């Protein structure tokens, strides 16, 4: 007879490492080209599973994605830090573009890294809660269109980033890595 397991916050399913990876993927999801996995409702459901001690996002494509990040030298904390710092680093990288050639090179680099990946829901609309009506207490909704591009980082394209952190502050390393001008500063690396 099999053992019945009850997973709770005190007795969670999965290893600590698995749970950390799945936790950061709730904040910075990997949609794998799926419209369903991009849904806010789906992510809320998965977050609730995580809180209850169950392993959220327990799908083969997620396990494969995590394995690719681990092979690239990333921890869940490093993935989280990179994802959280992308917006500022990208703005800085765009500011450093001096001409159209620089901009074109940067756009190609963004596609390579997965910072500018095609969105499977591009152009479709969704309702976003923008506030509450003070008189009725109902949510105020606004129709918006999904953007054409989303962030779906490519682990293999980020494999040299952990090594760059040995030589630069995190914000500088991220900006340089996005621009692709780090090879001369990291022994054994190849210019992207």
C-alpha cells in the first residue's frame, strides 16, 4: 500500500532548490510560447499551490528550462537578480547607443538573449484593473493590448554572465552583458 503524502508549508513538496526556482519563475515566468502559461489567472493558481506546499509549475518544459539555467551556471537568486535588473540595464544600454548601427546591434543582441522575444499573445487584448470606484467599490477595468515582445531569456546565451560578475559590479556587468562588450575583460570569454 502506498503512502499518502500531505504537502503543507511545514512539509513542502520538492527540494528547496526546486521550490526556489519555481518561486522565481512565478515572478519572471517562462511561457514557452504558450498563451495559457502567460495568463495571470494561471500564475495566481500556481502561486496558491506554492503557498500550500505543493510544487507549482510542475511541468516538464519548466524542469527542462531550469536545468538549462543550472547548466549555464545560474542559481535561482542570480536568475531573479538578472530579471529584476533588466529594465534599468536595458535603459542604460539604449542610452549608450550613438547611432543606428549601435541600435541595430543592440536589437540583435536583445533577440539573442531573449530580452526581446515574440509574444504569443501579441495584439490580443486583456482587461487590467486600474483602480476602484469610490462610490460602488467595483474595480475599474481598462482594456489593453498585449505587447509585441516579452522577456523569455535564453539560458545558453547567458552562460558567460556569472563569470563577468567576478570582475564587475552587478549593475555594470548586466549593462555590459546586454551590450555584448565584455569579452576583453573576462579571461577565456568570446565576444558576443
